[in-house]
């Protein structure tokens, strides 16, 4: 049992762990830990062990990811391994901690947040040479829990596992799911639900909000230590620049432009783009009330807590820009001792985001149409398709996937499936005439064009109704077969999978998911 106290007083937030009793036993399961964040000063985190659970049971282990991390799947699926994944045992070399950070939540400043239900076990360097965090999510209360119970329930854990691994297969930078474990306890939400723990893997868990935490306290020493840590870990080339900290900002801006463009191109809506949910490493992090669009509309919102549509699909690039401006503001003391000069430097970098995003998004969107950028009219052609899709309630993913077969210089029977997605098929026909006229300017054969388009237009995404089916089966019947089948399908999103056509289809009216929830 961990007994702790935390004060959320603005600039002088105190973190303390009073005593630890009945801490988790050590485990002989091998993790090749090399923990750099734990070597930072104590004000960066609270050291504490995960809180044990009564009856851990493994739901799923990501064996391919385990091997990448130089972990033994056989050890992890053993009783001792499951105890580690549940938080009941701590591996040798682990240095468990909950990270401190702050953030803007829906635009409102919160001076102290932090890991309220997550414990960072440590860092490992994988077979690919990349350093990654291993974190338990749902592992009990911490000094940052803010009245929360520190636990997670099964539904949101399965949602994060499904969507994170689905994003990884789609090629979108993301945190990963190493394992999901049932805890054998009931957790109180609107009702009592099965508890679960997710083992999350990330290139790091440093966020925009981590920098905000120290900037708000005017702790320039900690700010510099954090920036140096991030540069060494994620952007080593920045250390060679005349102004390493400005280069750090430039790198983060570039990665976020690429990341959000990738979200838009697969119809992903994060749902809670708070500054504490923006990773400095440029990965998608914190899958709460997230969702993939079915019917396309730029103002689509699924998150049950986004009442004003702040984080709607079309707003995501602008919100990323806003969050990056907040990061720049936090880093000002590191840019130059003269604040006016520092602001001028930061503004120049932040002003580059829209062009970086537009370039990444437009080139990706045109690739989905089988086109290489040539002139300004290409953007108009792509935008007109999206407008037509919105007006005719066309499914986002299926429209682009069925366009792959229709990408010929002359109309064919393949036009039928994509045309049928539009309420007014004639609207698609009119657009397709312009599209094919533009295809004539490409030097690619129909066969090669179709093949290339199929590599960027997925057939399978983590559709909301399919996730709901998997969660319902697991929660109500302890049946994880739908979850396993969905994970198998999503592992190859760009390939046709005969016999699994139902996973490509939009929901029937009775299957439509209108709201998604964060689970806390």
C-alpha cells in the first residue's frame, strides 16, 4: 500500500511519498532497463511502486512488440510475467515513477496534472536501437491522482489497445500496446466495471505539459535539464546547432505537422488534444474518447466531453498549432536572455507550422487520389471531392479505398461501388470527369496507379461499432474472441482479406456510435 500526499498549489506544488508498505515483490522476469528519466532531479516525478491487484489475468500480449523490445514472450506470459504486467511484481532494474506535468485542458490552464493512474517502470533500448518507455496504465493512485482512483476499466483499455495498434499498422506514429491484463476487481464509474491494466510503450512520455510544468514555476534550471534530456533522446542533431533549444522547437513543430497530417489522411479524431496529451516525440498519445470517422464531415466530433467541438476533425491542425505556440512560450528563457529576441525567434518557428502541415497533408491527399502535386488546381480538385463527400454523406475510408479500383482513364464498372457511397451519384460522376482529365497528365499506368493508391488508402480501420462489439463481448460475456479477430484484421489494413468484408463496411443505422468516452 502506498500512502502519499500532493499539493496542487500553483507555483510551489509539493510532491511527497510518506511510506510504502506491502510493496510489490521483485520479479525475475528480465527487462533490459536503462533508465534515463529517473536520473533527473526528484521534482520531475514521484517515485512509487504500482499498486497490486487481486487476480491478474492476461488478455493479450503483443509478442512482436515484445521481441522488438528484447523481451521474452514466454517469460511475459508466465505467471510471474503476468504479475509484472499487472503491477504486482516489479522487475529488477525498474525504477518506478509517476511523471509530473501541467497543461491546458480545453484551453483552461491547470498548473499540476501528472500521471494520476500510470507508473513508468523504466526504459529499454530495442533491437532497432530506439529507446522506449514501458509504462503501466491503470496501476493505482499516485500523488497526481486528484481524487481519482488510479485504476482503469476494461473498455477503455481495449479501445486503446485496438486503436494504438491499428494506428501503428496504418503507419501513423503512435504509442504502442504491449499487453492488457484483467485485474480481478470491479472499478466504480457510472457503474461497476471490470478493472484492467495496459502496458503502454512510447518513445517517451514527455509532453508539452511537462515543459509547461516547469515554465509556470519559473524553474529555468529544470526547464534546461528537461530540454537537454529531450534533445539527447529524440533530437540529437539539435545539439550541434548554434541554438539547440530553438532547433528543438523546430524539430517538434516539424514532427507535429507530419503527425496531424497523417491523422487527417486516415480520418482519425483524437478527441482530447490538450497540451498534456501532445507528445514531444511526435507520437499519438493518450487514446481516450478517440474515433475514426465513418461518414465524412469536417465538423465531426465524437468525444463526450468536447461539448463545444474544440477538437473536431477540421480543428485538429489549428489546435496543434496553438499547442506548439504554448510550447514555444514555455521555452522562451532558453532561446535568449533578451525576451523580445526570444519571442521573435519563437514566432518565426511557430509561423512555419501551417505551411509544413499543408505540404504534408496535400501531398498525402493527392497520393490518395493517385496524383502527384503539379499546380494549385490540384488542391481545388481534392477539396471539391471532400465537399462532395460531406454533402452526400459518403464514408471517408470506403470512398478512398473504392477509388483505387476506379482510378482508370476511362469510366468502368469499378465506378459503381464508389458512386453508390454518394446520396447523389451524379455528383461523383461530375467530379470524376475532372479527376480523370487530371489523371491524363500522370505518367503512371492504370495498374501501377491502383497499386500505389492501395498502399495509402486502407481497407480496414478501427471502426467505432467494431470496437464497441469487441468491448461489449469482453465486458458482458468475458468473450475476447471478437477482440482477437479485430486485432488480426487490423494488422494488415492495406490488404484485401477475403471473408472479412464486414470489417470494411460502415455501421448500419442501429450500429452507429455517436459518442466515445475517456473512461476516467
